[in-house]
């Protein structure tokens, strides 16, 4: 913000005009200086801070237009008020086109120059405030990008587009965001990035895994309850909407939300009013919803598993995170990051990785995306016993290699349920039927995996 001691330079070849104007400007409690020759004025600008230049159009050595061009190039933040004793409108128009912010014709009254200076001063204040905000936003963006973990490491064009769209969405604090992408692609990281880059950053970010909460507790978890409202309600409990007041709710695996709760969620989004279980009073809260799913939302709507009106409320902005196999140029920097991280965590020397090993990984489909790459690097790090990471250190079972999602979708003879069952069986096989590891690989909770095992009648163990 400018202070009252704004610096003004006058460039005019009339000494009497300069003296009178300096006296008047100083009476306004501003600092004023004057030069009669363009070269002297340009020299003055090199060593003195100036906010406003009052510039005559007709000067010796060079014209005021030529001076204006030099000033706009070398001092883009300096604002210029043009003055002239001649009514050459073509020159005036050119001056304004080149960036002069105001124009006065001699002779002018003191009140005219005062108003011109005040207009310019307010414009400068606004411009500098905006630049300060943009600078802070840019700094925040850089700091946030440093804090975002491995999911945003990479220079692929598709990943940069995700980042830029997320930062754009962050500016609009009331716009709901839907993030789509396969398991392990980094949807929660993007959600956190949006929250912490937004005006809501000082308030709560509440992540909710919609598939991990038992259906009998979903309404209580979201809306809260009053003591005694049902068996086991031994005290008042806040719901996610209340906890996220002024902040953000992140609804992960939104596609698994029961249809009955979807109707209540829709009403909450529309009214921003919540009624707790066992309470007749409604409470108003201010929250933004960021939701995420690895499922085909359009297919869920077609099969009546998800409300179309809720989809419209949730995806004011939609961000799709491409799978790792679609951005293989990001694999080498991710590998380097994981190796450095593991070497630091284990207090061991950093091993190298051979080009053939990198090539092998880049040929892999990565059904578990970045999360799976991290697991593979960690396993190879251990198996290598301190030597360079070789292709044989990466245990990729081609027989159980997951088919690419795009290939599955293109096969119209298969049903979505068959795809899901196939993926679960492959994950169990790959993890030797360790349910927690299989759930991690699939990007779901262990509770969600257990429900799917029961749904598809899959044996819990092959032994």
C-alpha cells in the first residue's frame, strides 16, 4: 500500500511551471522533483523511487511519446500523467494506448491536477494490492507443491494440467469439486491441495471414507446425534458437517454411498442446514464438498446407484487424474524420489537403478498406480541388499498382471461387477491373500474389501 509520501517526478521544459507544480504537490504532502531534460529525468529514475511521472508531450532532445515508451519498458510499475499545451488528439490517443493513465491540457487548474494525482494514486494502490495477493498466492502455490507428496512428482503435461486445475478450483471456496481417477492415483492429495490453497485453509479438512463406515452409522457420522437418540448414544456427537464448518469435507469413494444417504446429502448441500439425529432444530453450516471416486459415475447413474441431481451438485468442477501408465515420463522422477526417501528412512546409501529396470517399470500397467510403484520400489530396495536395483528385483507377475482399465472398459461383453471381482482376485493372489495388503493395493479400506468378498462370494483364504 502506498503511503502519503508518494514520490512524483515532473518532466517539463518550463521552469516556472515546474516550480509552481512542485509547490502545489508538496502542499498535498507528497514529495515532488522536476527535470527539464529527458536525459536528466531518465537518469533520476535510475537512482530514485518514483510513483508518478507528470510528463509533457513537447520536450527538447526527444518527444514525450519517446520518453513514455522508454519509461513503460524500463519502469512498468511507474504511472504516467501526460500534459500538453497543444490539442493534438492523435498524440493524446497514442499516449493513452502506450499506457499513460491520464491526460491534462495546459493550462489546467490545481484542482484538475489534484484529481488526476488522486485517481492515479488509487489505481496504484489497487494494482499493488493485487500484485501482493498474486505474489502471496504464487508463493503459497510453490510451498504447497513442495508439501504435496509423491503423487504430484513429475513433469508430464497431463499432471501439470491437474495441478493447474486444482489451483484454479481452490480460488472458488464455495464450488464443489469431483475428483475421478483409479485407485492409488492421488485423489486425496489433490483434495488436500485444493483445501490448503483455498480461503478455507485455516479451518478443518475432514476426510471421510464412505465405504469404511458401517451403513448403520453413516447418518450419525455425517449429521451427528443427540445424547439418548438411539441405543449407544451416550453423549452428544458432532457430525462431519459440523466439524467442517468454514472448512472442507472430503468424501472419498463417494460412489459407495448408500442411495438413502445420498438424498439427505443432497438436501444438506442445497440448504447448508443440518438436523442431528434426535434433534428437531436445524443448524446452519458453511462447508465445501470435495468428493472422489474410482468408479464410472455415469454408469452408477444409469444403474440407479447414484442420483443424477447429486452428481450435478458435486461436480461444479471435475478433475480427472490420469493413471500412471498414461504418464510414463513421470515414472523416473517418482523412482528417484522413492529411492531417496527409502535411503533416508533406512539410513542406508542410495542405490542406483539400471536403465533396464526403469524400462521394465515403464512397460508395466500399474493397476495400483503410484501407490503400487512405491511398494515395488520398497520391495526392490530390500531385495537388492545395497547393490544397484536390477530388473530381477522387481517382481512383476505377468500372469497376474492387471489389465489396463481402458482395455476393460472397451470390452463391452464384461460387466462392471466382473471387472471388480477380477481385480479383487488378482490383488489377493498378488498379496498372498493378505487382506490389508490387498485392500491397500486396491485403494480401499479393509472393511470395504470384506464387504466385497462377501458380495462376490470370494473365499477369504485360499488355504
